C-alpha cells in the first residue's frame, strides 16, 4: 500500500471501521450522505434544544430584572 499521509490513514481507518471497504463506490457515497444528513439533524436539534434551554431557564436565572445579578448576597 505504500506510505500514506495522515488524511489517507484516517479515511482508511473510517472505511475499515465502518465496514465500507467492501462496498462499491456508489454504496459508500450513499452511506456517507446518509451519515452527513444524520449529523445535520443531530446538530440542528441539539442547537435548537440548547437555545430553548437558554431562553426558558438560564436567561431568567441570569437576567434578574434586567440586571446581571443572581441575587446572591443582596438584601431581600
């Protein structure tokens, strides 16, 4: 196989780990497209969840009446 650079080694490791080395080029391409779509959905839903958590919980806790005060050490 000769010498491989770092990127070629990682691609080869990915192909062997996922079992893609035995597929045709079009099957490998289809699998990679499905993996990319899955990662996009995970990233989209994760970011939407993080924004929702920030807006519903953390923003209320950190912005108490427009001030950046959590109410620690202030008289009530």
